[in-house]
C-alpha cells in the first residue's frame, strides 16, 4: 500500500472503529521514509522484530472508538503483510545488504586510547 491512510482503512475493515484509531500505528511503521523515501525504508521496521517494537511503543492492545480491544501485534502483522506479502525477520533483510569496504574499517579501541590513561 502506498499510504498509511489505506492501511488504517484496512484496519477499520478488520476490527471496526475509525481511521484515527489506527493511523498512529501505521504512521510509526513508515516514519523511516524520512531517511529513505523508497521501498528500502521498510528494512528498518517491516519485519518480525519491528512488529514487537510497535507493541513496545503502543502497548499490547488498543481500544478502538467502537470499544473493541485490538491486539497491536495483529495491526503490525497486517501492515507488514499488506506491504510485503509476508512477515520477514530482520535477518532476511540483513542478508540482502551488500557488504562494502567502509563497513569493515573498524579500529581496535586499544589503538585509539592508551589503556593507562582514564577516559
């Protein structure tokens, strides 16, 4: 889906209530568009761990305007499935990252600091 509003409409169809009951949860998934405005933004939150992060941020359930209690995890699963067709793990995303030389240029901290000198 192209916009969180449509995800929220889908949530209304599934669990009742109104769009504004669900919009903040769906917006949270797509906040990563601020960093990268194409499909790659999904690697940051569109996975199993991202769904659990959503639950940590918004709580285990929400109560929609119809008074229905809806598990946040189900809303997250709906969002990710609508965008990707499945729920990948973060490892699935990470496997697609092509290693670049700059990613492995770490230096030992012992080379930067004298172990006898307090930091």
